[in-house]
C-alpha cells in the first residue's frame, strides 16, 4: 500500500500539476514508463539523473584544483563536454561581482619592475640609455 501511494505522488503532471488520473502511455526507448495527463494531454516520463550531485562536485573540485577538462574526463571516465556543462551550471550559480566590490588589485610584477626602471633613469643623460 505504501508503494502504491508513493507511485501516485510521483505521477504528477509537470505542465499543469494535476496528480489524479495520470494514465500509463507506453514506454520510452530505454524502457522507462511514460504517462499522459488527461487534462492537458501532456505526455511525460520521470527524469532520473545519471550522475549524483556528489560525483558532479568531485569533478568540479578536480577542475578547480588545476586539472584540465579533458584530464578530469579521463580520470572519472566521462566525456569532456559533460564536464564543461557541469562547470557552466556551477558558474551560473555563483554570485556576480560588481565593480564596487573590488577593493584590492594586484599588479603584475613585470609592470612594477618596468615602472621602477623608468623612474630611475633620468632625462639629463643626453637621450642615450
């Protein structure tokens, strides 16, 4: 009885939200059951993610530790485009920086070195350096 109640709760139309009288409507190519809503005539099946959130987090962590997208794909045995998709999703969830949020800027060492050299050379040397 508990199993039947759980199945009825899961069978909810994604378009209109009705969960009563959801009829079976064949199977997908992979053999998963499809359902049809009598109210809005929507045909749907339930999405089950292939990879867990922990697996995705480990892939993102490997990338952030300095591995390339291809290397992460080779390590975990998945495609590089899958990794790039997860990284894109992760990036969209991050808060955006505003110009006023930046208070400290680190300059390049070479720029600092060149500026220091320019100030030490005087203009009174006759134009030769």
